């Protein structure tokens, strides 16, 4: 009995020391299951101006789009109500099937959403794209520099965001 316990301890120690098992490693490529708990927010910000577009995709199929220069676009709990742009916010909501959101999330995973982003030169079109979310208990909080993932997220924003003329 003692030999079995010693053997198990020895094998476990070898696995940990050899690097074969890392309890903190999360595979950046995984299968997405349909879940209302999955969500992703994409921030699309122009570098030259203050305009921000935020697209939130929930696993239940609800897609919320906000645009404008108000602090409320980037932070729903903003308290700077004396800001000159406080009222410059437009928002609307779409609903798609849960299968569609699962497919969108899977495509993002396949395009490297959870890979570590290495800082590179500024984007060629003068915008910054950031992604925040939780998909299958994997979290992302990153500014996107990878050109392929950048283009994929940009296309996703443009798929749901249709600029409207500003009301006066």
C-alpha cells in the first residue's frame, strides 16, 4: 500500500516538474457550447476623435450597439454628467439566434481571440479595437494588434453597426 502511494506521488511530481501538466494553462482554441453566459464586448475607437462604438454580443442572441462621444458609451456607470458630450449617445438592440452567436464566438476563437496580443504598430485605419468578454469560462481583456483578428473584429462591428446621421 505504501509503495502504491509513493509511486503515485513520484509520478505526480515527475509530471509537474517536466512541464507536462500546467494547472494554469488554458488552451486558446476550444469548442464553444451554446450558453447564455457567454458574452463579448468589442470597443471600436477612432484615434483622432472621441467617437466610440461598442458592440456587445450575448450568448442568448441579444446584440447591443452603442455609439457616440458620451462617457456612457464606454462606461454605463459613468458619473461625469457635466461632460459636454453627455447626451451624444445612440443605442439600439438586435436579436439573432443562439446558434448564430455560438458560431460567431467559435469563429473568433478560431481566429485567435484568446492568444496573447503582442503590441505592434498603430492600426492602419486610425482605430483601436479592444475585446472584453467571457466565453466558456475563458476571459479576454485585450487591445487587439493581430492583423487577422483585428480585421475579423472590425468586420463584426460593421456587420451590426450601421452609422446613423447625428440628430440636431
